[in-house]
């Protein structure tokens, strides 16, 4: 029979894993919105920041996973840094923060949801792992 303490650990861990999976799915769905934001940025400023141009298609080249992960992080910072902290990314000091902050909500909201799902999922997994250690230590 499963103990209540094990059930709590499993619930936290599975919920965290589920939220992170949802974040990955939303990330794939956000590619179209990201391309739309890039088009709008190019129309207003003439060109994209160099870091964005360099990593624009990094998610299409899955051969080099480090390049993919770093490229995806740079692409997300292009949108998330101005929204969350009103600062530019260290990779793109010349980004128009007001342009990014002024984008329509239907373009920005899915990126925020993806961001917060990943954070909450990671926290739940850490809490689940901490509970596992505590449960193992006190032998409930």
C-alpha cells in the first residue's frame, strides 16, 4: 500500500514534470509568434539585433544541442528581458525595449505563460525532491 508521504512526493513531482512538459509544448507553439515579432521588429527598425540574426534558426538545427539551447535562450531573452525587467539582454544591448513592451498582448502572453509554467514546474520538482529526502530521512 502506498503511504501518504509517498503520494505527496509523487504528486509534487508529477505535477512539476507535467508543467515543464506543457512549457516545452508551448515553446514549440510560440515559434510562429516569435517569427511574427521578428517581422514586426524588422519592419520598424530595418534589421534584427545581431544575436537574433545569428540564432534565428537555431531550433531547426537539432544536431548541436548546445547551440540549440543557447540559441533558444538568446531568442527568449530578446522578448522576456524587456517585459520582465525592463532591461535589455547582455547579448542585445541595442534592442528597443519600448517596442517589445508595446507589442500586442496576444503575442506576448504565451511567452509569459511558457516562462511561468517552467518556473513553477521546476519549483515543484525541487520541492518533490526535497520531500523525498525529508521522507527518506525521517522514514515516514
